[in-house]
């Protein structure tokens, strides 16, 4: 008889690549139960839970206005409130009515042998429903305590809560993991608990690198539009590149602001806006291009040290990766020769760095990423997860 496991995540599970990795690693050896916003579709049992991300949902304009007076208090008084009074309310902030409802529903699954908590917002819930013999695995994904650390209100109101929950619950986990080496080291140094690294790598895509045409070098950006993504700077860089260069944008949230930026560009005729492409085909679609660009800024520790899906999607597409000066991606890029790292996040630096790439450079790196695609793929990460589960359950 198979053992039973429960995967918990406050997302649409079928659209969450990290949850899918856990499911694929477990489905052959376990009866897999899941809890989330919507089901994978092939699990033994699914239970719907709330859609609330408790610390993100608090970061609203209305809530910031309501609590803005905190920032004007003397430092000693503010620290007293944060560490003496507010910490007594942290568990009440987490265990709101939605969380209590989730607990009541999931409590019936307390006899499963293994629970996987995805993200911090599921960890206290998973710990609460765990039976005496249940093993608990915590996939932190990224470093939550720095997720919006550039926001002063968030640092005072939400960061202490996240630190408190980490300190209280990480010690309860039998195994922990995250997305990158630097984030793993930060967790280990702060909580004295080993963290494995499971990369956000997509499934292997069996394609050949596209042929580089010197007369039409195609840049691609795939992701969201927003200030920290610096899509505007990528568009402005096109005005500094000669006519042989094109830019192709795959953006899910195509806002009116984006359309205005495109209309103002002198290179609008060389910039092409594509509909968003689903995760399971995005690397194949990107394969027709030459260079994958991403300028997410390092405005906090989490962004500076993450290894996002986009990076590995570009590798699977056999593109040259071009990223801003991010610590973890920079080290990865240099070690495996996946592309280039810029010195700054400006359109000038992007354009000048791309112009330094010859056609031979582009072809060589694309060929190198053909080998990297076999190394950094979901299939290899699933094997690592299987080994972790075997160790946890032995």
C-alpha cells in the first residue's frame, strides 16, 4: 500500500511549476493529496483552500494609510511596539478566519505520512495539521523576509511577522529547500538549519539552437511589465541599436502605459508585441530568437539572489542570456557561460553590451546553452527531490 502525502500551496497548482516538480517526484510512490486554489487534475484528492497570501494582502494602499502613523514614532517606541506588543499579535494576524477554515478542512488529512509546505504562508498551517509521525518538508521558494524590503511600510509592518514565523516554524521542518545557493546560505546562517537547492528549471526541450542571421538579430523579453522589470529601458535601448536588431516582447499584463511607451519609441517598427505564451510552450516559442533579455533590478536581497524561471527558460530556448548585475545569476552566468551580465540597468549599458556580441559570440553561446539545457532541466531537479524524500522518510 502506498504512503500518503499532502502538497499545500496558495496558488493554482497546475500553473505552479514548483508545485508540479513536487507532484512529479511523488506521484509514483505516494497517494498524492493536494490543497490549493485549484487542482492539478490528476491527484488522488484535492481540497480547495483560500486564495489569500496573508502578508501580501496586507500591503495595500488602504492598510498603509491606516498604519502610516507608525513611521512617525520615535525609534525606541517603534521598536518596543514591534518586538514587545506586535509580536504577541503575530499569530493572530496569521490565524485569521480564512486560515482557521483551511485548518478545519485540512485537519482530516492529518494522518498522511508526508506534508510539503510551499511558501511561508503554508508552513504554520502544515505544522498545525501534522500528526506525530508526519514528516514535514518546507519549500521556502525564495527569501520572504526581503521580498518587498525596499518598501518602508512593509519593513515595519510585515517583515517582523515573517521573521517571527520563520523562527517559530523552520525548526519544525524535517527538510528545507529554496531556489538558489545564496538564499540557502542566508537561511542556514540565520536559522541553523540545512537548506537544499532545487532550481526553478523548466522541463527539457529537445530543440536545436536557431541559426543566427547577421542581418536580423532578434532580442526577446518574456515576463511582466512593471517598474522593477525595466521593460521601458529595454525598449529605449532599441533606439541605440542599429536596424539589424529587433525586439520581441511576450508580456502577460499589456497595460496602457506599455502601449504609450511603444508609441513614443523611434524604433517601434522593430518592436513586436506578442500575446502571452503558456509555460509549457514558452521555451519552444522563444527558440526562434537569439538573445533573451531581463533587467529585473536588485532592489532587495531576494531579487538579487533569486534564480527565476525566466533565466532557465532562456537557456532551454538556447538563447544568449542577458541580465542586469544580479549576484546569483551573475555567478551562474560566468560559471556556465550562458550569456553576459551588464554593469548597470540602463538602456545605454544594455545596448553597448549587446553591440559587443559578434555573430560568432552569439552562435557559440547558443550552442553552449544547448549543453546547459540538458544540465538545468526539471527532470534533473525531480531526481534531486526524490532523493530528498527518500532521506526524509528513511
